[in-house]
C-alpha cells in the first residue's frame, strides 16, 4: 500500500512564537530534502536538525526539524516536524513549498488515521486523541488520556478473546469433524460464555455512560409555568445576568442557554419559556419550543412556586415530564417556611441554590473513581457494546432452544464482529486466524 506524503500545520493558524508543520508518508524525507539545506534521506533514527527551508536559493526561514524514521513515529511512517517562526505567512510559504515538491495537504484527522492504519493505535485510541483535544474540563481530559494510553482497549480485548475461544471451538468442530482429540462444542459452552460475559458488558456500559457524562456533560432544561423563576435560576447558576428577569409572566420567549462546570461535569443549561395556554403567537412558539426541549434534555428541572399552591398548569407540566428524568424544585422558598412537599427547596433570588446543585450532582451517580476509571465512553462504542450483549443473549437463547450449534454460532459471530468493530479491527482480523492460533489444524 502506498502512503502519499501529507503535510499540514499542526498549530493554530495564528501569529505565535513558533509554528509546527508536519510531513508524513512514504516520501516524507525525500520531499523535505528537496527544500531543506541538508539531505535527510539517509537518516535512520530520531534526530533533531537545525537548518534552512529553501526555495531554490531563497531562504524562507531558519527551522528545526524533528525527524522520526518510521515505524518509530506517531503515524508509524517517516515523519518530519518542521518548527519554524510563528508567522502564518512563513508557515504557508513552507507548506506551499512542500506541496510543490510532491506532498499533498492532509485531510482532517489523517495523521491519526495513518497511525491507526499502521497499527500504532487502535480505533479507541484514535477517538481518544480527538477527545483529549476537545475536552472542556480537566476531568474529561484526564479520562480521555486513559483511553489514549490504551487503558480502555484493555477492557475489551479479554472479551474478544473469550468469544474467540468458544467460537473457534465450534468452528473447528464443524470444519474438522475428523479431529477426535478436540473437545466437542456444546450448548453448555455457549451458555457459560454468555453468563460470564454479560455481567462484564453491563459493567462496561454502566461505566461508559458515566464516562460519557464526564466527557460531554448533560443537557439540563429549566421548565415550569411563567414567573416561577426559571430565568432567575439560570442566572443564579451561571453567576451572571444572562436571561431577562421581570415579574411579567411570559418574559422568556426563546431558549436561553448557558454552561456551568459542576464538580467537573459540564451542565448545558436551557432556560425555557413558561408553559401555559396562550393566544400570543410569539409566546406560543416559545411554549412549543419548551415542550420540545423537555424531550431533548437529559435532566429536567421542574420549577414550582413554593409560596403558592400547585395549580392545574403545574400539574400539566409535571405530567409532561413524568417519564423523563426530572427533579421537582420549589423556588421562592424565601417567601414561605413551609417545606412539606417532596422536592428541593431553593431561592433563586437569594442565590440559595446549593441543595439543587447537590441534588443534580447526586442524580448523575458519579463516584470519585468514575473520574479515574477508563471506560468505553462514546456513543459508537456504547452502541456496539449493547449490540454485543444482544447478540450474546440471542446465542444463549438459541443454545437453550437446542438449535444446532452452527446456527448458534451465527449470533456469536455477530458478537465477535461487534467487539472487533469497537477496536476498529473489523475487516482486519479473521476468525480463521484465531482458530489456527489455538489449534494445530490445517498445518
Ligand atoms: N421572592 C422571590 N422571587 C423570585 C425568586 N426567583 C424569581 N423571583 C421573581 O419572580 C419573578 C419572575 O422571575 P423570572 O426568573 O423572570 O421567572 P420565569 O420563570 O423565567 O418567567 P417566564 O420567563 O415569564 O416564564 C421576578 O420578579 C423574579 O425576581 C425567588 O427565589 N424568590
Ligand atoms: Mg424566564
């Protein structure tokens, strides 16, 4: 396979002290040699070189080259990092020069994808690179670093191995019936495998969902009838007067958004228009948006007025959220001493909102170790894990229904492929290799 030489600016295209330009590919050393003051084609190990980038006789910049001979580089191929002065103009001139000497511009994520193709990293690690770059909290970054180090991949590899154990036993029974010294695969093997793996997968899903919360945060909608103090609560949580607050019912018409970091978890807050029956066209559009927001939220805070009896409008809103994770919040508790109804009592006006923050955090179900536990924590990985479980359960039920073992193995194959897909090994790893590595058949 030919790996074209790619080039891109690795730093942000802004004026800065230095810029780094990365060149990677089969001809990286040749391309760079054509415009550097020294020939680097014979370099065999990691080297730092000072020299000049030259367009024929014209010096473009004095630079430092970090030279990595493949496979000992991030991408697994010959790689040069050119550190030049931090002018965007200079960086562009160098990139244009490299393009004219045979490189092409890299596409998004192409360096990581090269690293993946050269098996320097698996797919989970490739995804983690992106997560590390995009992390918006220290906690999210640290969790993604664990995946980048390969800690997450270690969770799934044993599951792949166990499925392969049983699958290869079945395959060898089917394909080599004449082999008498091989144990006969039966439904007991499948049932035992599924009973062993399903609790492990459940644990991984649970930890992955926690990891997803730490990485991406959750959407929290503030809903209630007009004037209960939703916008006041948004402002109190944000610590700034972002939303307009008045005593006129129907003040908020559109969704007002804000973000806070609650003990390391990002809450995407969505303040909504007060829900009520209205004639006003603009307000009624706002009310519809509020209802849509309820369905998009991971958690709904239903605000009620602690100083008033609940009315029909409050009851209707409570019924809208009954099947959605929600917390009932009594605001304006400064106006009454009564605390007899079930819910959290706060005063947005007085900034007395700690009980609500505690309740939200408790609802996330995070423990201290959740922040340190490597987990399969993106939607793709979690979806595949859940599919793996389904396929395993199908194999178990087929086995218990006494289906022939070759039919039972169809679902086991599905489970195996889903696990491979998590690691990005699908299409690369063939179950027949697993068979040959375990049994001395077909020598
Ligand atoms: N006493 C008291 N008044 C509050 C509290 N929270 C909000 N208010 C007052 O209630 C009124 C309505 O507050 P908003 O925050 O605009 O209410 P809202 O729920 O966003 O109203 P809409 O946008 O119309 O749906 C304002 O006069 C606030 O000052 C509170 O905790 N205690
Ligand atoms: Mg409002």
